[in-house]
C-alpha cells in the first residue's frame, strides 16, 4: 500500500502560514469513512470555517485541499482596472 500525504494549501500558497516555521508536525488519521480532521492550529492559521467548500486535487501522489474563494472575496483586488462594458446598441 502506498503512503498518501495530505497537504492543505491556502489560497496564498501558504504565505499566511509558513510551514517552515512550524515547530511541530501533526499527524492525522483517515477514518473508516475516509474523513480527516484538520488540526486546530492549521484551521486557525488558514481561517477555515465549518461548512467551507474545498477543492481536492491529486498532485504528484499527494492530495491537496484548497479552500474555495467566493467571488465577493475578490472585490477590490485590482484597483484602477477599467470595468466599463461597451454594449451593442440592441442590447441596451
């Protein structure tokens, strides 16, 4: 049986939670229902909440969980961008 490594990736490529500065490595188990509990320190560092949707990816033999971001969270991300839309005359 191959070992499966679970990675939790933030939307900012772990800039907000630097794994190199982690003092302890936490090990979790996969339950009989294939569920995994994310440790509290990591949930808090990545601002995860109950019910949050995650993308699950397989990348080079590793499982990655990437929190989905809402469209609203991108508001104001690119200030100064021209967001005007030129519409056809028959669509106004």
